[in-house]
């Protein structure tokens, strides 16, 4: 009678425990992962926290060192290291256990040594220290010897295949894990990431959105970014925009998130918002050059759409200065450059003397930049050109006399024209000359200036200056 009552109570307790586990498993966001991220992916603070001295662990380490040929002592130490997440030490200790037991006859292996579990945990430790090929060889060998639905083992295989870029096989293993062990959050993470690497964005979103709360709580910015990108590519722009904006201030994912959110706003014709996103992205430091160029190029296009061609041209020119073949930057400059500077071009070629004088006074400081330039005289008596005399102040505070000529026609500048400029330089005792044109220079011009201090500023340079003038 007493025995029957005891059995009934035991069964009820077991059933209660199983119901609790099942309920817990239905919401992976509220669960702790059965397997942590690989140790090399964790922050320095997290690693340092794990490596604080543990007196029990230290005692087991000393005992294992004293009995280095005793597999039981080594297994105890390896287990303690694994549970404390000291994966390098666990890997070494499990390796020693396996080496010892492999040299024993099966009959002499101590009964309390679980060789299979030691191999699994050696493989899992290898995952955490990023020895993925070795981890895969160990874990797949265990799985081949005895195929069973072991959550740790299948998770290890899935993560190994993910890092070995065998994404379809990672999906295969990790799908089994979340079906049999639905509280393994890391299985959801790597399953979603595997789908993402395969460009299967709908599946990525369906998996990762189940653990978004966990990702936010654990500051997993990579997962949030991937989910946002998956939302975008599966047509869910509103959800994507919300997550991209959440990441805008992050130093790692912020620039890319700003680019993505800006592109979404631009696609929806919300150009002021797109401009704000791109500018926020450019405010980040230490980003890849390619990403910086992409942000500037996209910002320029948003300014074009917002009818601010001057700002657009400045950005296009910055992009071309770094990489002339980036996307269609050269075509964009050609397409919008003359349009942006059209009013100034008319003034340069046909404007009145007062209009041209104002233009020159705005243009020369842009050309000389930080060097202080003083204009002494502007002479516009000729119908084809205008002469400017002035001085520039050098770094050593010495002043240099300069002679500048602006050819106000679209005819090619010839060597004869330059000789006339050179003669004017001598007359005015100018040390350096500059020649500007919206056209081109003849080949002889370049030969003429080889041994003379004259700078030739053709159409590209002059147009670049004109578009910067408000």
C-alpha cells in the first residue's frame, strides 16, 4: 500500500516537471540558450568574467594535474570547465580523457566514464573556440556511431556547418534541434542566419522574429540587423525600417542601418527623412571606404530628388575623387553638373561686368581654399577673356603676385593665348599664372607650361567650382 502511494506521488511529480518543460519550450524568447555563442564572438568583458578564479574548479585542476593518467579525475575537471564555460581548458581535458580511454581495453574503461558524452563535449568545446573543422569531425563521428536526437550534438553539427558555409546542411540539423528542443535559442539564431546566407529571406524573418525579444535583451545587434534586412527583402518595409532605425546609433551596424533606412525612405519619396538618415550614417567614424562612398552617393541622389543640385554635385565630386568608377558617379556628374551650374555658366560666358566680377570674387576663394587670396584688379576690356591680378599669402606669410586669366568663350585655348598670358605675367611681375576655361587646352599648351609656373584649369575644374557657388 505504501509502495503504491509512493509510485503515484513520483509519477505526479515527474508529470508536473515535464509539463513545465514543455511550456517553457514553447517560447524560446524566455529561455536561456542550451549552448552559448562561440567564445571568440563574445565580448572581452564576458570572457574575463568567466575566467575569475573558482576554488572548486582550481581544486579539480590540481587533482587532475596530480592524477594525469586517471581518466575519472580528468573527466571531472573537463566537466567542471565545460559547465563554467572555460572551453579551451575543457577541450584540452576532454582530449586527454579520450586519448587515455582509447588506449584501454573496453573492459578496463571505468564504468563512470561516459566516453560518448566526452566526445560530444570535446566537439562542442571546439565549436566555442572556433576549431570548426575539428569540431565537425569529432561530433559527426559520434553521430555516425549512434544516431539519436541529442540536442547538444545536433546543435554542434548545425553550428559547425554554418561556419563551414554548408548552410543547407546547417538548416537540416538545426531544424531537428528546434523541433525536439524548442528552448534552444541559439538553434533559432543559427537557423535564421543560415537561411539568410542562402538568401531565403522569408524563412529568415519567420525564424528570427521568434527570438527578437531575446536578441534585444542580449544586445545581439547582428541578429537584429539580419532580421531587418530579411524583412526588407521579403517586402515588409515598415518592420524593417523600425529595426534599422533602432540600430542607427550603433558604432558597428549604425552606418549600414542608416544606409538601409535612408534607401527605404527614398523609395517611399520621403527625401528629407532619407537625407537625415544618410547624414547620420556619415557621422559615424571608422567605417569601410565602400560604405562611406555608398552613403555619400545615396545622399547625393536624395538631394537631386529634393531639387538641391548644388549639394548633390558636391557629394558626387567627393565620391569621384575617391573612386572615379564607383557606380554611375561620372555619368551623374555629367548629367547634373551643367544643370546645377547653368546660371553661373551664363554669367561666366555672357554676364555683365558687375555680374562677372561678383562671380570671380566668389569663385577664387573656392579654388585657393585655405590660402588667403587678395584680388587687386579685374580687367574685362577684351571680348574673349578677363584678367585678374592679385596676391596669395603663403604658409610662411610671404605674399606671391599672381596673374589669372579667364577665357570667356567656348573656343579651345591655344599656345598663342598662353604666350600672351605669360607676357602679361612678366609685365605685372607675377610669379605664377592661372588660366581658366570652360573649353579645353590644345596639346601645345601643356608643352608650353612644362618649364613655366602656369596652372591650366579646364572645364572639369571650373565646373566643379561653379556648382559650389550658391
